[in-house]
């Protein structure tokens, strides 16, 4: 998934994995590699990353996400309850 704001010069690049295995840092590295093909030379000031996973995330990826501002979203984050205490956009930069 890709979301672009030409006005703000920001791009959000994400990937969804529907696997029984937790997503690891290898998936983030692959996503970063793919994102290079989307970037026009110097056009976007910032690139943000989001990963969606059915089975959660490895500890290493969770640590990297905290350090680098990567958004991690699991199924529990997508289901809104009758009185949601957190909005879906709360974790986005």
C-alpha cells in the first residue's frame, strides 16, 4: 500500500502479510528496498513505513519499529469496539 502527499512531500509505504508466522525485520528491509523504486530523486522529504500482520511481529521488529517510527498494525488494531479508546490514526506519524 502506498499513500502520497505531494503537498506535504511525504509518502507512507506499507505491506500486509496474512501468514501464521510473525513478521520480522526481513520484511521491513524488503519494503524499504521496494520503496526505493517509488521515490523520485529528492521529491519526498520523508518516507514512513507501516506493516500489517495477522500473526504479530518479532521482538526484533518491534524494537526496530520503536527506534525508527515504523507503524505496526495487527488484527486487534483494525477492529473497532463500541467505545474505542484509541483511534486507528493514533500510531501514525
